């Protein structure tokens, strides 16, 4: 079964056509790939239809990456009118991501109406979170009325790590305890044991957890209440002039003007590293804050697992920045983590062989380290294709 994977990101729409591996146990073959600009909530239907009718080739089924599946969709779901309606009801839980995914879904369905389609959810992998990790200490009436739980995100990436790591360490006894670090523009960690998510850093929304490119990560909720409710006099203002943030202004700042951008003036980790090396204090502070949260999060995930067997770096920053990997690992010796400097510098899993569909993964741990360490290419496309075939085989 050839699967067309439709992945709507924050600024682009990625289309990948995958065919099953030639040999048992191998990875899918990438037959064709195309990336379209999609900076707004709606995709360009005409451009998408042209791409589907052009170089991508014929598919047998379609797999859509959907950020939010809510509490109902804890597995990939074959799309029909009822499921699509339920996904529209979840827009308010992911207003920045869900509309674009649904727009892409509608455009592809219109262009390829005869193909079966499957929704694959970033939240579904975290349906196995432990009760303690899933629950917020909020009034029971609120939790029951509004479904206030920690959903977690990046589940397709973490799910691929959970599926792929055992293939890299065959024969290792016992259930593997893996901390998966998806570090990109968005960033999250996941504690994985025996292929299941037990804890993660993102919560009810993708704002919780680590410092990200433009998102704040976890912030004291009391601070946010203070910003929303306190009328105050800005520095340099005229006597009697007051200022108060609106919810919309606060949401925009937390999502789009915080994180590395808010600390260092750039959302690009490469630029932050370069400016920090040049002695810029704001960039150095941004890196210190980023790494402090990252190391603390890895330690917390390891505690949830009661130990650590494998540390994985994936996502754009995780795959491409040897410096971030080295500096993060330098504070984790107590968990048995130690990187080999030469292996770490040489590792770059950000590219894969499109003709054969094989990921360029790399072991970066030192020989003496108790815990293994890998750089693994983020392959949501492979995870989606696997889920599509599984969902359609069970119809």
C-alpha cells in the first residue's frame, strides 16, 4: 500500500509518498516528496491539487497528521463524516494548528475523493500517561466539565522513537527506558518504557514545558494572572497613564514572542549559538535558560522511568546541533550519560536517503557510558504510514 502522508506544519505543508520497504524490517521507500509554503491557517488548494496531480505519483491511501485528537481518539482513525466533525470540535483546543490540518484534509479529500484517508494524532501516543502525569491539581468540577488533562504532543515523533530504538539495540534485555528529546521550533520530552509514553513535558496545550523557538514553555500561572488583572503604570509613562494586557495580547506573546526570540531576539538556534559565541549576553542567557530547562526535564523524565537506558535527540535542533547535545549531556553524568565528542560532532541525522527511505541515525554515546545515546531522524512520515496501514487493515 502506497501512502501519501500529509503533514501540515506551522509554515509549510509537507507531502510524502511512501511505498512499503523492499525487505522485511526495512523502512518505507520515499517515492516522492514536495513541500509547499503554507504560512496561514488555510492551505492553497490550487497549488495542492497541482502537486497531487503532478510529480507525486499515485497513492493507495492518505495519512493526515492531526495535532489534536482529544480524549476520544487515542488511535489512528479512518476518516468519515463523523470523525471529521469531531476534529472540528477540537479546534478550540489547538487553534493554531488544527485549522490548517483540517484545511489540508479538505483539499486533499476534494482532489482524491476515492482514496481512503486516516487521521494520525500527535496526542494519541500519550494516551498511556500515568494518572499522576496526566492529572492537573485543579478542582474536580473543572476537570470533569472541561476535560482538563495533560494531553501531550509530538506523539508521532516520540512514537517513531519508541518503535525505532529497539531496532538499534537488538537483544538488550528487559523493557527499554528511553527519554526522547524532540528539539525543534517546538520542543518536548517523553519518558518511554516498553514502547509506551509514561510522561511528557507538554500538557493541555503545546505551551507547557521546555523553552522553544517562540513559545515560552512553563511559566508561573500566578505571573500570568498578575499580567491579566493588574493595571500598572509602564516605565516612562505620564502620571495617571495605566496599562493592562488583554488575553489576546498575552496569548500572542506566549506563542509568538517568547522563548529564544524573547530572550535573544532570534528564534533560530543557529543564530543564538553564533551570537552567544560572540559574547552577546542576551544569547548566552537564552542558552543557559534553554539548557537548564532541558537538563531538568530529562532528569524528571528519567525519574518517571526509574532510570535511563537510552537518551535520544531528534527534531531540527536535536539532529543538527552537536553543541546543544554536548552541553545538555554534560550535566547528566549522574544518569550515566556521556557523549563521545567525535561521534557527536560527526552525527547529523537531519537528512535521509529519499531514494531508499533510510534514516541516517547515529550512536553518539561514549563507550564507557551506562546509558546509550543516539541521534535519530524525526520520521513522522514513517510512523504515519505504519499507522495508516494498521488502521485500514482493521476495517
